[in-house]
């Protein structure tokens, strides 16, 4: 997966994080059956502090079936100030050969990261 120059990458294997200021991208890969709109709705129903703005919407990423959900949530507290910001997150559910990747592309509400996040999700590849 490509990411913008200057962003910090941490983690490895099945759990990766990319950060730049208040922007955060998380990728988690699990052994799981392909997600469904129903399973995604159930997952979100149990989460507190999350407000779904749209989805789950079926779509294609590199010709493979995927789902997208857009939601808002509070960020982790800033380690210096303790302040939290509202994040808008584009979550993608991708599946391939018994694996599921959940890709969260989070940015402070009102900040435009469309180009950076398009680069990231369109460059996602299974190994």
C-alpha cells in the first residue's frame, strides 16, 4: 500500500498504522469470511461513540468486491494537550481467499485528504 511522503508507518504484518498530525490510517488483516452488509451493520451496532454517515455501500476496489462505511468518532487524546478532535473515517472492508482487510482512513472533520486517501486505497494489494 502506498502512502504519502512524510507519514510515519508503524506496525508490521497484519496490523499497520500510518500517521501524519491528526490523520491516521489503520490496516488490519484477519482470517475471516467475506463481510456482508448485515455483518458490518452488526459490528457497528455494538460500537459506542460512532456515528455512521453512510453505508455499508457495496463497491469494487481493483475489481474485487468491497464495502465502504463512512463514520465519525472522537480521536485519541492528544498526548500533550489531552484534547480530542472529531475524526471522519472512511472504512473499507476488502476480502480475498479467506482473508479480510479492514482499512480505516481517518482525518479531522473538515480536512480534505481525498487525494491522499484515494492513493492509499487504490494502491492496496494482497500478497
